[in-house]
């Protein structure tokens, strides 16, 4: 089997770019995950997976990551992205939720808290805390707002 | 290289949720794949990969999975999702197809059978059987129909 | 951790299909990546990763791949896809960009060159060369244009 991740951090950033993909790339760079190969996952915090905000990811490595993002080319538009990691009160797995939209950071965070709460209710689990990372961006030309939970070893 | 999967099952489920992502999450839970990290793949049944409907996936593990889904927030709308695993008459690899749409389960299954047939024709391979999982859902508020083929070890 | 890829090639192809997913599948086959499980990545050329145009991928294997594609069902429409691998003048990692759109191959390639250039500028790195693969397709019924950079070991 593929090795189950043991560490994670939460991150969010926004950026402009000269194209949609480079706006995304620039946001990844500002979020400290621009020089790795993100593999998108859907999205459970493995049992025992530890929060490590100082994690350094080797360049070019394959990094399982839960993320949400939004790209807009409408000048003046407000875009936001948020991730939330629901940590379990018991010593077992948690749940990760991602959200992005044409809304404020506050609305994105509220959505995330509700989604994590619902995911814990659906599993009959008790929520200890929610680790949040979020960002709000006013589009200049082409902008991207991104939030991510990289999982690592 | 990454280890090639050796087992699989087919699954489908639908659910409502209070948001789009939690509708998806609830459908994953009902499909028995809600507590793992899905890595979406596109989508070959590896040679020798065995059907194991009793597979238990460790919580939080990285699970290569072919899947299709549809989310709708239009009350009363019918949505369906279907996967099909084309098993080869020869002892070699097969092909997995996914479909989702605003249609009945029957239409989704017909589409999948045609797609698997076409994929086998394109490869000059003979089809032994098609393993199908499908689901149909009438949206109440926010609903998700999902079908998946988790690959495992 | 997941093993970091050591080899890559660039490829592009287009095809018709009787459905959207089989058009995509047929394009993958013509691009020599139709019989593996693509895992989409976002998208760095790992340090020391070598170009190997003769790479053979084992059937059914999990292949980290950066790719872009477009599917259209409008007869006569021109669609194109392109990938570019920016190779670093220094002996370190590079950057991969993907593009697809309703445009000519030439426009797609120009976009890719600009995106790779911007990604190198953003990192303060010097570009040695850009390896390009691109394809242009005129849709008959349902067509797909696809370009990809499979990463391997």
C-alpha cells in the first residue's frame, strides 16, 4: 500500500498571475507548496497524523494534499479560500474540509466550521478543535485564492 | 515506483448534505469509502487485480480510486452515477469507466456498458464481463450521487 | 514518503470517441498512456529527473502525470492542448505547465512558453530550455485534445 501520511500543516495564500495557471502557481509558492508535486486527496486526517507548521517539503516530491482554490479574472471581485482540519477528541482520525468562493474570508471560515461540524456529526465523533487557514483576495487582473492541507511523513 | 494495486471493489451511494462537499462526504461514507484519502485515478484495472467485495480500507490511508459523481441543489432533480469495470477475457489488464449525469440509473448503466465496450474495442481486447455499481438519487435540497472503484493491496 | 519520480517524457495526442470519456481514453491511448492509472499532479520536474522518450510504463501502474485536456462536442471546433517542461539552467528542479483551449496549437504553445517563463521568473531561476508537446484537433463529433508529462522511475 501507499504509505499513510504522519504530519501535516495548514496554509493559505493568494496571488495574481499573468495567466490562470500561473496565478495558481504563484499562490502555491506563497503558501510554501509551490515547488512540489501536489496529489489532490479527498480528505481525512490519518490517525496519529501530527501538526507540524515548520514542515519542509523536498523539492519535486509527491505530496498528498487536500486543497481548495478559486481563480477569477474579474477586476475588483473578492474571492476567498479556506481549509479546516477537524481534530478528533478521541485519539483517532479527523476530517479535512475545503471551501472556495466569491465571498469574504469570514463567510468561507463559517462555511468550513459548519462543514467540519457536519462531517463529525455524520460519523458520531466528537470534535476537539478545528485548525483553519484562510485567505481573501481582491482581484486585480487574474487572481487566485488557495487554501491547503499538505500531508507528509 | 508506486506499488500497483492488487484488489478492488465497486460501490455506489447517494446522500443529501447541508453543503455540496458534505453531500459528497456523506455519499462517500455510505459507499464505505468516507474515512480514507481518495486519490483519483484514470483508470485501468491492473493485471491480476482481484475483486474483493469485503475489502476493509484502513482509516486515513491513501486509496487510488476511479470515481464519478454529480452534485445538484435543484430539489426534485434526478441524478445518477455509475462505474463499470471491464474484465478481460485474457489474463491481463481491464478498463474502468465512470459516468454521472442528470439521468436515470438505467441510462447511466447503458452509457457505462457502451463506454467499456468501446474501450475494449479500441484496444482489440475481448470483454469477459462488466462489474457495475450504480445509484440514482432524487434531490431534496443538496444531493450527491457517487460511484467508485477503490483499488487496494 | 512516496518515491520521487526520476524520469519523464512529454506527449500529446487527440482523438474522437463515442462519448466524452472514451474520446479522452482514445487520446490517452494515442499518447501512449492509455493503459496506466494516471495520478494527476501539479507540477514540478523533480531535481535530477531525466528525459526518456522511450519510457515504457507497465500496464495498470500508478503514474504521476501533469496533464491538460479539452473535450468538445461541437463539430468543426478547433481545440488544442499543450504541455511544457521548463528545464533549469542550474542542476535543480524545473517547472511543468499545462494548457488547453479552443485555439490553435500555435496559440497554445505561445501560452505555455509564457507560463513557463513566468514560473521561472517567480522563482528567480534561469531557464535552459522548454520541452514542448502539443496537439490541435478539429472536432468531428466528440473530440479530445490532450497533452501530458508522465513522471516515472
